[in-house]
């Protein structure tokens, strides 16, 4: 079998994909800075959630919400396994799979080795997403244990406990987001079989769509408004750090105040 020979455009397309796929999150954070984006705003909102969780007497709702998130991550992980099995079947299908793909007019692949590399890239992208989902599920299970271990009387402990819980929950859902993002890049990787130009366009389109959804979608604007409300309510929380809400304690009634249910005359 002849060695793999990539054209200059194939090499450029593969390099663009590698940078976009492997360095998407740090590059987007560096480009957008501290401006509003869903990932940063949700880190603050989740921190506020964990801060409130530590002060609640009943934490059943928090456990149910996390259970729903675990079910979503499990669904995506199962779907990912099915796609990995399908890509593996094509990759190990041998000459028959290559001939079947080559018979399609829209597919541009010069050799069987190049075709296998193209399919393998899709497989690797999906596999990385699967690992992200698995790690997210494990961290979410850790967070459920943290919620279950929260003390009932958290006097003086609610703030630090909620902050620590937020530092556990945020990486879990960041891993979940990375797994979902893997689907975008898997579709971009699959476009390589249609040619290097299609590969570049699909990669840049995936990045543009992700950034638009992070910054300019209706959901992004709503989440930014909610974060602004949380920050304005005196919640000193930043991304990745749980927020602690200032709780006003009811004043004890004094001799000048009437008893509950009694008018002032």
C-alpha cells in the first residue's frame, strides 16, 4: 500500500481543524476576554446554585436536577458509542468499504489509506467526546455525594461549602459541554471526505456557529441578563467560583414592636 500523501490544501485543512478542535476553548476565552458568553455566565449561575443549595434545608430539588443532567450525559454517551461503532465498521470494512464510498460522485478520496485516515479522524473526534461525557458523569456523581453530605445546620459553613461544591460542579458541566461540542467537530471531520475545501469551510462554520451561540444567541442574552441580576444582588461570585448570597436575618421583635398578628392600634 503506498504511503499517505497529503496535498498542501489537505495539510492546511487538517492543521486548521486540529487548532480549532484542540484549542477551541482557550482561544475563544482569549479572544472574547471577560465579556459575556454562556460558559462564563453559567459558571457564575451554577456557583450561585451551589451557594443556595448549601443554605437550603431540603436539597431534594438539587439532587433531582443533577439526576436529570446525568441522564442527559448518559444519553449523549450512549449515542456516541453507536456512532463510534458505525465509524469503526467503516474503518475496518476493508476494500469493500472503500469501493462503496469511492463509487459516490460527491466523495473525494484518492487512495484507500487517505480514506481510512479520514474515517479515523471522525472516530478519534467521537472517542474524545465520549471520554468527556464519561468524565462529566463521574464528576456529577461526585457532586451528588457532596450535596448528600451537606450539613443540615450549615451555620458559618454554607459559604465555603457552596463554593467548594461549585468548584466541583463547574468542571463537570464543562466536560459535558466539551462532549457536546465534539459532535460539531465530528461533523466537520466527516466533511473531509468531500474534499479539503469542504473540510476547511465546515471547520470554520462549526467554530463560527459555536461562537455565535456562546455570544449572540437568544439563550446567551438571557443567561447574561440572569448573571447581571445575580451580580447586582450582591453575589460576589466569578466564573468557576461559587457565589455566596447575603442572607438577611429577620430581626427579633422588641418591646416596641407588636406581637405577630397584632395591629399597632
